[in-house]
């Protein structure tokens, strides 16, 4: 089912990278995975993309938009980019293979 007006090829560059942190690794046992995505993506578009590409079923998607932070580089002040974090909760029995494998 196509929930969105955007195609997968339009959404693909808007998925920036998976989030690798100690907290996100602990959540893998609960079938939760975190990704950094573009702020323009909606939950319906994220669900369509991840279910189509990874062939999984999502139970829930939580998103939060993180405010830009000020950062000093030398004597200059600037702002870090605004971004959105998406936390995907998968149905039991599904996994995202290859991206979050522990070595």
C-alpha cells in the first residue's frame, strides 16, 4: 500500500544514517532501532519506506525533532543542524538484518 505521494527513491536520500549509541544498542533486544532522518519526513512515509525496503512489520514509530545546538569552533559560534530522530519498534519475530549486527 502506498501511503504517501513520495516514492521510495525520493525518500531514500532523506534517511541519513542509523543511530549507533550505547542506549540504542540496549534497545535492540526490545526490537527497537533508531535512525536519523530528514525533518520533512512524516511517520506514514517512514513506515512505508522501512516496511518496503527491509520487509518488516512496524508496531510503532516514535519521532522527535531535536533543536539545533550552539557550538564554538575556535573563536566563532555556529549552530549544529536541526535533525529528526526516528525510533522504530518492530513486531515480534522481525529484525533489521545487516545494519545493526553486533560483531
